[in-house]
C-alpha cells in the first residue's frame, strides 16, 4: 500500500517540477525537490515493519473448572486455610496446562443427602467441567443406610452429567473399629458406582495409613491434622492429574499459591 502511494507521489512531483522549472527556473525546483525528499523520508519511516504487522498473539489456554463436593475432610476442618490439602492441590493444578480452577464447595458435616440437596444450585452457579465427589464419610461414621448413600451418590452423578460435567469419585475409608464387614460394604458402594458409570475412582484404601492414626489425627481422633495434609496431597495429586491433565503436561513442583474459588456461604 505504501509503495503504491510513494510511486504516485514521485510521478506527481516530476510533473510539478517540470512545470515549476518552466515557470521559475532551477532555483525554485531545487527548493521544492529538497522539501519533497524530506516528506518521502518521513513516509518511509512511518511504514510499519513486517514484525509489527505480522505479530500473532497466542490466546491463553482454556482453564478447566472443577467443582469439589465434599465434607470436613476437604473443607479443612480445624486447619489453617492455606495448610489443607485442597489449597496445596489447587496451587499445583493451577500451574498445569490447561490450568485447573478448583471450586471447593465442601461443608463440614455434610452427608451424601446434604450434597445431593446442594448440588443442583452449585452446578448452575459454577458451571464446572468436572465434578469430584468426595462425600460419604459422614454417612459411614453415623451408620446411615448404605443403599441410601449409594442412591444419593448415583443421583449426584446423573445430575452432574445432565449439566454437562464429567464426574470422578473419591472413595472414603472408615476407622478399623467399624468392623470389616461394614467397612467392606462401605467401600463397595464407591467401587460399584465407579464400575456402573465408568468413572475414575480413588479408592478409600489409599488413605488407610492416615485414617484414625494418632500421628495424623486431631484431638477428636477423626479429622486429619496439619501433619496429615502433605500426605493426603501426595495421594490426591497423581489421581487428579491422571483425570484432568495429559501426562506430557503434568508438573511436579508446588507453587506458592493457586486458583481456588470459595463458594458463597451456604
């Protein structure tokens, strides 16, 4: 574009100079030629460089929004906010490609029935790509009906999928004093649902070295303490990465802070 304009200017100036020379002589032509040269030089410098015209801006990678529905174990009961495993995990996953934005909608004391009641509004409000269900511990600890618990989780899976979200399950483990038959039936609820709906499952057995252990429990003997959080994080991280992130894009270092959205007060 600029080359065509300059060529036109040259032709026009030649015609003008010829007429000026005929009318006023060589001196006037010299002055006009000098002025025109200055103008053309300015036009040349004003021309955008190829680097400026061909700059391509890479759009930022789309993030993955994950809704975590849980109870006190993921709400960080009795712990400083920045020292629970969810904060650690959110910090790490925020650095992945694509980055993960974790929405922690966990409430201490929630059962699967409570989670089922809250889930529809949460799905509308947060519009997650994934829903991680980490409920059931309070059902088991209170000896609630396991078939009812299974049905509640089943309904949450269906609701999440209807909202366009994928689902992953985080199994729970109960203390040894609940007896082997009940503990096995409790664990089977998660295994059955994962198989039926073909869901990623982190088995509750993964936490067997933490649950009920004095070194990793608060004074109530149930809730994990600060010392347990890095161990829970180390168990959670590879599972979440395997579900959400391609192996080639996984990172291992933990950053200082992440992208963690806290839900509004319920």
